């Protein structure tokens, strides 16, 4: 399984018991959707390795307690500590309306109601306090905050996002 065919679910953050159980911090608003997994991919030395789940349950609402097959000791758990957790993209719940996954909109065109065509989304920058669309406009990078109030429509069929940005925001980049 390749990383680009998967989505990042979370990360193993600490050991839970001396029997190899671990706690994972999930990167999702709906952790209950991932409570009963059969298998999951762990990122070990830049490779995705499948692990089968013996049992799992939510722990203090934002953590998932996991027990993997063949991870039976503290030493086994230490070996997978801090590993990223991944699942195939087809396991993502479908989103509708103006909600979207970051990977889903890469390559979408962006059109501003007042400005017109802005460009094509090349990436999402989520390392700042406010996530940003990184848009290529004929070689010039335009950054637009991913603010619910700016996003008017997500048109999956035509791969287009319609936004209404504050006056002058796009002009700052051009």
C-alpha cells in the first residue's frame, strides 16, 4: 500500500499496558467511526506495514486504545511508538455540501465571486493557525484562508470551489 493511496488517521502516542496495548491520538472530528477497525497501516521506517487489530476502544474520548496481533509486550509496543496510522482512502466517510477533505480538492480551480478565476489549488497549508488554500495563478502563489464564510460552493462534478474573499485580498498577491 502506498502512502498516497491512504489517509493519515493519527499517531501512536503512548503505551497503555504491559501487554502491548497502545493509545493513539486520532486526527478526526469523529473518532467513534474508527473504534472497530480490523486492520490498520503503521508507518515504520517510511513504509506502510499492515497490523491486525485484536481489539480497540475509545479512551477518554479523543484517544483510541489499540491492541494489535503480535504486539504482546512493552518492548513490542516501544517498537511502534510514535508511528503514524493510515487507512485506505476508500474508508473515508463521504462528505457532502461544502465540507471536503484536504487531499480531495488538490487540482480544483478556485473562482472568486467578485474577482473571477483565481487559479488552481496546488496544496493546503495547515501548519498555520488558519488553514490556507495554496493556489497557483500562472506561476504566482495566492493564499486564501479556508474560512467557512469565504467558501460559497464546492462543486465536485466540475472540480471547482467558489469563494467570496474580502475586497483586495487577491490583489495583494498580484
